[in-house]
C-alpha cells in the first residue's frame, strides 16, 4: 500500500477514527468522500483506520497514527438529540474525547458547508460523523469520487463478466433495490422506512411496455423474498448470473459488492430508502432515469442522485424530540405507517424475530452512553486532582462494543 504525500507540515492533517466503525457500506462511502475532498481541497494529510474500502478500491490511505481532538458533524448531533439508532453514545464519546485533553479543547461542529469553506477550520481534528449531507455538496467532486470508488482491477474483471452476462439477457437493464433485513428491527424510526413492494410493481407495470427488451435486476439483502413478487418479469439476481462470483466476494467479506456494482451499470434504477443504493446511483454513468420512494407518497418519484437529501425524513422537522410525548407519538406514527404498508401481521412477525437484538441494542447503547458520560466525569475529577486524564479511544480501541451499536445505522 502506498501513501499519498500531501504538502504541508504533518500536524496539519485530518483523521477519521470512526470510519468503518460508524455505519455500514453506504455510510462509509460518504464519510471517506468527505474526508478525501476536504484533505485535497486544503492540502492536508489524511489518516484512516483499516476499512472495507481498502479491500475493494485502490486507495492510497495513510494509517491512523495521530491523536487529534474531535469535531462532530451536525447530522450525528441532530440524530443523537432525537435519540435514534443509539447515536447518543457517539455524542457522549466525542465530548469525552474533547475533555480528555489538558488543557481542555472545544468540540467544533461541522456541516457540508465546510467543503466550500476557503479556511481549513477542521485541520488538526479527527472528524466524527456519517457526513450524510445533501448530495449537491458532493456534486462538484463527482469525477474524484467516481475515480476513488473504481474497483481494483482483480476485482473488476469478474464484475465486468457479470455485467456482460446481464447485458446478454436484454437491451435495457432495469435495476430495483429494496432493503429489508435489519430495517424490520426499527419500524418506529423514519430512517428505517421500508416502502411497499406494490409501489415498485405499479411503477414497473407502467414502465415495462415502453422499454426495448427490458431485463429486471433485483438487488436486496433478502432478495429470495422479493423474487416471487416480481416473477412476471423473470427477474435475475447477481447470484443467478454467477453464483461463483458472488461466493468469491462473500469469502472476502464483501458479498454485497456484486449487487452494488451491478446497480452502477443499470440503464434505469429504482432505489430503496438506503444510502447503499443511493451511492451506487451516484456512481452510475449509464442510467437515464432514477426513481425512489418518498415517505407518505405512495409512488416512486424521479430524482437526481447528485441533488437530493440522502434520507427523505423532512416531515419529522416539526417534531419536538426533547419531549417524551412527542417522541412517543413519532414512533407510534411510524409503526402505524409500517402496518398500513405491509400489514400488522408481517410487521409484528419480522419485528418479533429481531426483538432480542433490538432490546440488547437499546439497553446496551444507553448503558454505554452512560458509561461514556461517567468517563467524562471521572476525567474532570482526575484532571483537577492529578492533572492527568484517560484517553477514551485508547480505552475502547481494541473492543468491538462501539462498532456493534454504530454499524447497524445503515447499509
């Protein structure tokens, strides 16, 4: 692995300890994109831990060696205050990091506007967050991101063969990605919105007769459950195209990547409410039409992947999440919506199958956040009594507890 040499003193660098620990693949692509764009714009050295992108792409990453004060992105702060997905523990850990230093350092917040800020305000900081900002802020860097996220040659060759097999089945590749899986664990969260399959069926019935030799590609984390619903279109999946290729990628721990790559090759694409298919749509240079579900709109709407909100949850902006009553009403509304779309029996069955995971997640994340808050208090006491503090990153760096809670955020 070669390291990128960037001009400027080494103390003028940025890092991202949370990369690979905060969110799944879609999140990580946005995190890394923000870091690389920011570092390149301001001629800063960047450092990252090992993450899954290094398996897939030829990235000249320097290893994480610096111990920098944290900066927190506004998206994480917002959802931490909403008490969703255990993100409160991220906020508590970041503030503990800031208070572990002598003298005390402030914790700056950053948003997408930092990508256009001529001042390198975040230089010398460790960036914390998912960077799930409106995609218009990434649009000026479209070519850079597409270059960064080009698969390694030894991985791209079998994927090209897979694409050729898909192309042989028809002239117009229509991709549909529907995320199920762990979203059933969170029917009370807007971010885990699962649209009705009927929306995709209705869209396809209107579109299909207008296409020249169309072929339907189905992608999902539970694709075997979707195939019967689209049987009239004789759908294909990455596994049906080449089970051996999918198996080879699974052995590398990236069994999802053939789906991701094929989504980038579609001529028409219907995405899910997930950053997984959205990032693939952003990298797609073939598609002439992109559609996706919008909460409380029972149709698939056309959108521009490079000019959209990553999660369409703007309807929640009026809710007072500091109020226990409002939070209860918000979650009850989301459960009712899920039951209306999928039937109370299916929602109850899928949720109950994952109830033990949800209970462990909620209890564990709350307990861990409390532990981090206690760590902050102990550091304050230790600073005044002994003049020394404990670095929380060194305390948890070898443990998997933090990743267990945060990696469930999305795919």
